C-alpha cells in the first residue's frame, strides 16, 4: 500500500514538474520570438496573408529551464527504476506465496496421513489389549497373577482394569500383596479421575 501511495505521489510530482517546465519553455520561446521579430508593418495589405514564419533555429533556453528539465528527467529515471524494483518485488512475493502455499499443502497432507496412521495404530493397540484381557481372563487366577506381577505395571493396570470385576478380584487376590495394592490404588485413582 505504501509503494502504491509513493508511486502516486511521484507521478503527481512528475506531472506538476513537467507542467512547470512546459510553461517555462513556452514562456521562454514566446519571449525569444518577441525580442527577435521586427516591429509589425503599420499598414499591411489584407489581401496578402502570409503563413506565420516558424523560427529557423530554436530559441535559446535559459539555464534554469535546463536545470528543471534535467531534474525532471532524473526524477523520471528514478521513478522508472523504482517501478521496476517494485515489479520485481511483487513477482518475488508471488513466487514466495506459491511456495508457502505448496509447502503448507504438503504439511497438511502429511498431517492427515499421520493422523490416519495414529488412528490405525490406536485401533491395533485396542484390539491387542482386548485380546490380552480375554486371554488373561480365561487363565487360572494364579497363573494370570504370576504373569501380571512380572509385567510392566502400566500394562498390568490396563489389563486388570478391563477385566470383569469378579475375575479381576480373583487375579488380584492371587498376586503379591504389595503389587496388588499398588495396582488397585492406581486403578481406583484412574476410575475416580474418569468419573
């Protein structure tokens, strides 16, 4: 937005300077014409109308006018250079925007694939846990207790918490008292957090 306003400002300044320069040139030319022409004849016959005479050589231009013209030309070159720079920046921004949008699309696609994989993995874990719960529930309580005591406590808690209450009670009763107490407290804490 600032570049557009800058361009409008310089365009206005250029147009104003150009108008001033043209006015000065026209005034200098008229002045030069008036000082070089002989006085008009007093009684010229009306039948003879000659076309106006154009000056054979250009009128001299004042140094001030030349300085203004040079300044206008310099400003014009600066404006063209600035315009080229702005166009280049605009093209670079467009290319960068396309790249960012492309990268963003790639990230969104990868995220969708990751979420799909996580969902598949969660489903697989859930199926495995259900199978383990069923297997441990079908074992004799003493056998299940011996295996669960040696297992990672977090996994043991998941398996026991998903067993039917009657089966879980028999397995916990067959376990080492300290381990059964820890598992029971954590299951109770889990259930109270979920309620």
